[in-house]
């Protein structure tokens, strides 16, 4: 069973609103074991919606058309579907009655335009509207089908779960369940990771039911994500297969795997700091508070985060953190900043970052030169030099995850 | 001239990452006067990428294929384009040399896989890679063209602006120029803004060449944006029309207009602080460094920004900022924090923020309760209470722009 998504709306093509509906539908189709090979966006133009529907029907079994069911002249998905079906639109009295009732319930008068929302292609069946005024449609075209759902996300989602996905699953027979798990890594180049995982990916490609597949995705400042996906008969079976494969991948990648699914580096560090009953302090120069702001986004951060001294001006490094005179982009400054943060903030462990975000050089150092310092009990205060690629924003983001990763390594191995 | 976007990547279809690239490209195409009628997403499958490219070429003059240029076995956009062109891939020695140089510069060894990124379809020309390792491609197909750009957003955006959009504009001849300007406002409700602008929007809707149109867009934590758009024969003509309309809109909206186009509230504040030869200091609790990190994103911030004390733990508020004992979510604490930041950071003006981001209440105050303090020369230190809607992240972002807006108002009116 193959289904496509057709998102309708000129504002999507112009980039005025993000097409989150297609992503949501894609995720739900995958979870239902239904393949989705193409997703298309098209504007509010009758000829082009018809063309896009025909193109999609030629290569898939079902099309989910999303949007263009509103009351205005721009909303022409109903007409386009009727054209593709080769039938007329007929105003449905029951649907019209429901629309009137919805307006009455809100104490408003129904505009004449809204009656258009009761137009149904002959041969289509109606998905009752429970939230908005637009009903959905199930429109058979030969042995294939077009579904029409509203573009308003929560109306669309409700209708998908209640009517479209169940109908698709029924048409597909008894589909297998597809589950996936993502391992998040930091510290390996994409090519190194490819070499380590290559043989395993090839071995798994032989395939079969219950055998997972592996893929990885370079995610920039979030590192590289390794995705494990499996088709299985039940959630329990899927979970077992994913857990077994996760263990194998972790053997190949070691402790470069810092998190699973939505777990961030800052959350991983937080768990380790909290586990020791410590509080973390920061001294930030080039990151300018970015490290702190990512940390406070972790739920419960107040239990393990003291605060940060954002010492952007050199004078502040000296006066608040007691950084000695000399270049502020240096190993020595990074060490002094970490030690200063530990002291001033009354923290148990402290990270610091100083460097050149760019675009200009500083202290004779090129953009991307960054020094990260770490002060913690039972070790000498240390600092390392990094060379990071990219623009200002990217250098800052890379600095944050690199610094947190350094602390994580020390805590994992300690 | 019609161009389509083809976003390549199975992770897009599965809804694992959002397809922001297509939206960005759509917006840039519109601004260049190039029609974009369809956008398609396809997975990492050779046959289906070829099919999607052929479908797109059949109905448009140009296709921008985005993604699938990486070094792994999944990355097959190059192969698919060569198939559509009916040519071989040849490894390009110059491109390969550049990839090696990029790895050398980072002190890393190039994996054998990366050499695939130097494969170029015969007859295609290369868009040099300035950031990542993947070059872009310009691939003629009869009198049409396929562009290939990387899927990493900042690599893609740089290559689009430098090479693809200029090439498209050249092919399009002299398109009617569409120019727009965005006025950014903060502090008016959407309905108030609608009332003030309504008559003008209606008057302009009569239209005609050289007559701008007005639209506004509620942009959440960025306030409400008023967009002026005009079609004109030349950039000069467009600029005149936009400037005249901007003056009218500013009369209607007063100093709630804080910036133009990409100018942020933090940049607007920076210009005012720098104009006085001052330096700004911050004391942040619930915003956790977010205010500082937004400020250091402003180019040249080091000339007017001293730093921030992120006093997340109550002990830090007391020890570093000398906040007196008592509830830390209060007018008194906000005032003490601002005064403390002025003193500790040696700043000329200081902002503070303390409050409840949620989800739990604190000091008996519900989530969204925020106090913002302001200390500056020649005025008593002051603080105001805000009630902000939304989740943790939204409350933090609203706090930042509200605090900066408060400072801006004082400086504009002083």
C-alpha cells in the first residue's frame, strides 16, 4: 500500500507558512506500515491541483490531499477532485445542516460562502467535521482513492486518526508495524562513522521481516544521528529488535553515542552532573549565554545548574572571573575562566569557553579558534583548543556542544 | 520562468526532520519573480528520484534538487541526475582536490567515500563548495536545467544566493521585479493593528503597477510584521514606492515600529545604546542567558555589550548580585538584580529579568509571571510586572523581547 501526500496552498509554495502537515502525515503513515514515496506541494490553482492528483494516482494507491477545503474562492480542492473523478459536485443537505448548526452554536450567522463546504463529488463519502466547518472526503477513483482533509493542523490530525488512517489500514490488509529509534552521536566524522557501520548496514540490507535497517543522518550542530528502523508484527517485537540492534551499534560506536531519540547533549550532561549531586557553573565569552540558555531548556535544570557569568567584555573577565592580564583567547584564559566560575558561582564543576566567533580575527587568532576550559574536583583545571568551521552562529553552537561533550566524556570515564 | 523544488531524503518523508529548505527556496524564488508551482519530496531511492526529476522537468523549466549530495551510499542525487541527462558520472580532479584541502585544513583524513562527492555528470558545471565538502551542480537537460544543492540548510542557502538564483534570473531574462520591505512592530494587539491599517489596505487594494500592497503577519515572539510589496520596472522605482508607503505606515503605527526587514529588537536597542556611548549589562534568571545570546548575535555587539550574570540559582542572585533575602520572583528582586548587574559588570545601563517560566508555579506566582528591571543613569531603578502566555520556551522568548522593548522605549523617548 502506497500513499502520497498533496499539500494544497499557495502560501506553502511562497514559504509564508511551513508545511508541517506533510511531515506529520508522513510520520503517521510510517507508523501504520504504509509506504509514502512522494509528497507534493501545489498552489491554489485548479489545473495544477488536478495535474498533481493525477500524477500522484499514477504512481501510488492513495492520495491524501490536505488543505483547500475552506469557504473562500481560493479553496478549490473539492472541484479538482471532482474533475479527476469525472463527476459533478452536489450540495449535501446533511453536511450543510451540520455547518449551519456549528455557526448557530457559536452564535454567528453562516455566510453564503460556507455552503460551498457542503459540496460533495458524486460517489464520494463524507468524513464528518467534528471541529471546524470543513468535512473531509473519501473519493474512490477506480481501485484507488483520494482523501481530502482540512489544512488546519488540529482539524487535519483529528480526521486522519479517526477516519483516514483506519480506512487506509483496512485497504492495506494487515500491515506490519514500523518502529524506529535514533541514536545521537558526537565526535566522529560522517565518513568515519560510515566506515564503522558500513559492514553492519550491508549485512542488514539482506533484510526480512523483523530485521532492522540502519541509516545515518548528519545533523550539523546536533552531531550525526543513527536511525534504526524495523517492521514487526507487534510493538513488543519491534522493541526487542531495536534494543538488540542498539546494543550492537553501541559496541561499534562506543561512547560517542550520547543520547537516544530526543535526548540532547545538555540533558545527557545534566543527568551525569545530577547523579553526582553536583551543580554546574559556566563562564562564557564567545557563546554569550548560549550554553546557559540551552541548559535551562532541560526540564529540572534548576537542580543541577547554578548559573553563568557571560563575560563578553575583557574587563568583565578580569573583574568578575579574575582572569589575569594577557590575551583572552588562550588556554590560560579558558582555564582561569573555568576556575573563576567555580569560585564566583559556588559551583562543583565549571565549563568555560573563549574564542573567536568571527568574522574578524582576535588576538591574532583566526575565526573558529576556541578554547574550552574545565574545572572540577580532584583534577587539575584543564583547557583544550578547538578549530571549528562555519559562521558566527555555527561556531557558537559547535562550541556549546563540544564543551558539553568534553564534560560528558570526563564524567562518563571518571 | 518556472522552477520546481525537489527535496531529497527519506527522513523528510518519515517526518523525522522538517523540510524547511523548500519553504526557504520558495520564498527566495518568489522574491526573484520566478514562479514555483510545485514542490516535491522524495526518498533516497534512485528510481523514484529519477521519476520525480522527469515529472518536474515535464512541467517546469528548472528543478532545484536539494539534498542527497553527501558522501554515503544513501546519497544518490548525482547518479539520478546523470540518468536523467543520459550521461556518465566522471570524477572531477579539481573538485576532489578541494575536498582533500578541506579535510587537510581541519587536520582530518579524507575517507574514500568522500571522493564520491567529486563525481560530476558529463556536461554539468560545478558550483564550488565554500563551506561543506559537497559541491553543487548546474545540469543542462535540453533547454531546461537541474540544479543540485546540498541539504544542509546553511550550505544550501549560501549556494542558492551565490550561484543558483543569479543563474535562474539570467535565464529568465528581465523579470518584472518584485520587491518587499517588512516593518517589525512590538506592543500592539493584532486587532488594534488591523484597525489602524484597515483603511489603508483597502485603499491600496485598488492596485495598479507601482502601487504597493500591505499585509501583516502575526509572528509570535517576533511581534507583528507589516509587509509592503511592490512590482516595479527597476529597483530604484520599487525603492521609492516602498519608502513612500513606509512613511505612511509609520505615521499610522508610531514608534511601535522597531525595525525594518531583518533588523531585530536587539539590534535596534544596540544602536541606541551605542549612540550614547554606553555599555549594557544584564542580570538573567528565567531567561537563563537567552537575552545575552540574542544580543551577541548582533554584529559589533562587543562595542556596547558588557556581559550578563545568569543567576539561575537563588544563592547566585544573593552572592553575585547582592539581591536581598526574600522572594526572587518580585519587583524588588528585579530592581536589585538590575542594580547589581550595573555594579558588578561595570555597565552604564542594565536590564534584569526574573520570573516563572513554568510549568510549575514559584514563590506562589503562576507560570508567565515575569518581572523586568531597568537601571540607568539619571533615573530611579524601576521594575514592571508582565503576564506572558505560552510554554517555558515562549515565556522566555517573550520576556527577552519585552525587556529589550522596555529599554528601547526609554531610550527613544528620553
